[in-house]
């Protein structure tokens, strides 16, 4: 294992699974070494924060890896420690490294690589910092009173990812950003409705408390795993308004390059398919976590792969 670089907090070695043996040598600050690190991280990790399409041109895929690595580290610094105070401390350190990167001072391989991407696509710092706002919020906020509160959280947790993708694809106008926000928010919400039970185990409830009240369903009912007409009505309400966001976001498909539009449609349709699965389970997400079958995923992928070949 490499010697701990002096810029890396010791806590990262103890709590973060990205730690030292995956980092380039402490003295190797080359761009290509940093890129290889980001590429390995994106390809080996079990959960993609940004799914890198296999159809992306290789030159663009490089920059997706850099952005993914930043998101992956941010997420793990927030969720891997099991200690709220330590997570907040590490997120502050990561934020300081980001600010230094924008001042052309960088040591960590993620920021060495990311600086190339920032320069190439003229990406502002806002979406990167917004993600950190969401990760900090997850440390201290575990309940949301209104749907508007949940949407405000998505503004920081999900929408920056779509905007980063738009920057990488050469788009930076407000109209496209708002349509991207609709899809990204819908994807975040679909994930919330898929993981109600998983989040509850972390003492997090993203179902708006005002909607629990609307359906006369309580937190105690949720903790007891009660699935009845009240709960099914509550979940159907969430699924239906999430569908409207997916429908809205699909308008972006015709406003970008045809191949980029297919990727956008694929993400959108996958999210909608997850909502379909929740509905097929009669909105019972507590007894069994809804997921897309391998056959369903393959079918969606092949459909859009064939469309992509037709465009070529």
C-alpha cells in the first residue's frame, strides 16, 4: 500500500473504501495517472452515480469518468463513515479541495483529472458545490414536511448531475437545463419510492409528511411495515406525479443531438419502467424492493442500441 499523501485526511484511510491502494503513488501527479484512477473507479464500482453510456465517443467518456469520480468520492465521504460529525468534516475538506481546483491548485487525482474537464467544457463550480450541499443535508435532515421540500432537496442532489451531463455534451442554456431537471428529479424520486424501506433503516423518510397526513398514514405505520389501502394510495400518489416529471423531461430528447437524445430517452424510460414495477407490485415497496429484471433491462438497452445503429 502506498504511503498516505499529506493532503489526504487520515479518516479517509480508515472509513473510505476508495482509499490508498487505489490511489496513484503519492509522488505521481500526472494527468494520465489521474485519468486512469478515475477510469478504474468508474468501471469497478457497484453503483453508478452517472451511468457512462457504452456508445459515448471515447474522448467524451474520459470526461464522464472524471465527473463520476468526483461524485463517487463525494457520496462515499458522506455515507461511508457512519459518523455525522466526521462526514461533515470530510465534506468540508472535499469542498476546500474543489475550491482549490478552481484556483488551479490540485493534488488529489480526482481534481487533477477534473481540472482538465472543467477547462475543456468551461464548467462553473455551482453544480459541483450543489452536490455537496445535498450530501451535507443528508447528514442533518431526515424528514421532509412538504413535497416542495423534497423537490428543493432534489435541486441539489439530482439536478446538478443532469446539468453536468449537458455541459459535457455542449449545452448550457436555461431551457434545456430545466427539462433536464425534470428528468433528474423524477429519477431521484423514483429511487426514493424504490428504497422507502432501505432509507427507513437509515432513519430517513423522503415521503412528504404532509402526504402521510393526507392519507392518514403515520411514521409508526411505516416503521411497522403496514401495507394497506392507505399506504397504497400514498405511493400511487407519489408515482403518478413522478410520471408527470418524466413526461416533461422527455421533451429534452428532441432538443439535443440525436445520439445524446437517445441516451436521455433511455434513462427516462428506465425510470418510468421502475415506476411500472412499483405499480405491478400494487405499490407495496415495503415487503419487496422493486427492481427491473435482467430481461427488462436488456430489452430496454437493445431497443435503444438498435435505434443508435439506425442513426449511424
